[in-house]
C-alpha cells in the first residue's frame, strides 16, 4: 500500500488514505492509526477502485469521503471511533464546484454554494443546517489539519452590504457579538479561541474588538485601527499611528512594532515570528521577543506551510521538493541555522506531518508510517 495525503486527526487518531495496486484496479482505503503507539484504531475501510483517490474530510465524529471523479458521485460516512460505514451511496456534495463544495473547518465539514450560503453536512452526506450569505468562506487557521475550533465567517449575499456573519461550522449557530446600538461588524477574522471584529458607527472611528467563541466580549477595551485579514493565527491590527499590533485571542496585546503589516505571524515559546514578505519562494520571518518587543534575527524559512513543529528551540521544516533527497530540516529558531536534515530517497513519496503531539513520516515507498523522536532517545 502507498500512503497518500493525510486527512486529519481526532482524539489522537490520525486518518490517512492509502492505495493498493496489487489488484487489477487501484483500491483505495481509509486508514486509522493511533498516533501514540502506531496501532490501528480500526481495520482499513474499503473505498472506491478508481485511478484517482477519494477526498476525505473530518466531520466532528465521523470521516466523510467523496469520489466525484465519475458520475454518480459516491459518498462514504465512516464512524471515526469504530470504522463502521454508516452510509455509502449517492450525494449532491462535491469536492470542487460552484454548488455544495465541501470545506474543512477545524474538525467539521461544511458545504458552500456561491451567492447562497453555507450548509452543514449531515450523517447521510446530505445538507443539514443553513446560514445564508455569499457562500465564500475565507482562508482560515482551522483549515490546517489538527486545528481545533469551529468558527468561520461569510459576507452577506447582497454585495452592497459590508457586514460579516460569524457562525459555527459545527451546528450553524450564528454568533452575534454584543456591539453598541447602531454599530455594525464590517470585518471579522476567526482564530482558534475566538474572533476579532471591526466595529463601526456612523459618528465614531473604526475599532477592533475581541470576542470568545460564544461571542462574548473579551479584553478591557477595543483598539482603534483596521483588522488585518492576511494572518490566520493571531489578530493583527494596523493602528492609526502607523504601527501594527499583534493580539492574543483574549484581547491581550502581545507586540507593537513599526513598519508594514506582516502577512503572517506565529508564536513559538517567547518568540513571535512575523512574515515580512508575500513572496513564498523567498520568505523573511522577522523574530521579535514578544515580552520586550526587541527585534531578533530574520530567518529565511517558511513558518507558514512548511513548519511542522518545535521544542521551542529547534523547528522542523518539511522539504517539498521530492528530488532533493531530504524530507525535512531541523533549524535553530534563534539563529536560523540548519542543525540537521532527514534524508529521503531522491524520488521519494515520503511525507511528514505533525499529528497530535507526534511527528509522523511515511517511508520512501509509502508502505509504512513511523513516528520520529530525537536521536538521543
């Protein structure tokens, strides 16, 4: 069997799609592995036998798999604990398309339809709850495998309105922040733990306010300025004084600095990394001590898509060139220097993931999964 992209994890169980090529037709399977000891959580679940893999999504307590490469589109709903297939059959859901396109938000699945809104996904791969809007969910930190939380946003279906709706991808519950009478939420960005929103009134300046996942106000006061939508993990506000500020989801200001607003931030230990360029080929992540605001080294590695985790001193970064002969690099987060590399075959299909609390890699031929530990252990 050959392991192919990782689906996600629930309660310490990682889900993968694997293929078997020893049969006349390629057979695809859903694999569930306990990340603590590598034991199967349940036997492999047989999916379809097409040349293209199905696409799978987590959906709270189940795994939803879709094969929309041929008609009729088939869905599988698999219990994430037992592996029991509770539904297999036709569906109107799609992996890609204008109508009912499935998106992963945290560990929930939703279906978006442009110009109409967002639907929940029920236990038989049909739509459930519905939140009207433009159906356009922005990039979200909860898109990342392993992310927790359920909040997301969409704009109103009327293009003349700038209002944002914040809602839960788990049950469709609309989260209405308690803003003053006559005020409007013009922009909102969700994060693990809550969301930040631009609140405007007819006679006052725009203020960024902070809310928890239930929509309750957090923090002592708002911050005048504009909310940046470029970063996904922490709220960033572009202040009226030419400075930018990073906040925790609870409204606590972490850092204030001069210059252009970064295109992304990540906090590791006591260091905040701010992306100073939008050029993915030549990343520049400026370090800041978030306790003092002091600038540190600028690192030429990608803290967004290639970063896999750290012990607060050494970061692990995936290498996405299969011909490089290297699967991952370990770099000092203080000096940016490379400390070690993890070899792989030059044409390897190996991949590396941060799942729960473990680093998991697949073998060069994709036949095995294994956890990684420091060499001195």
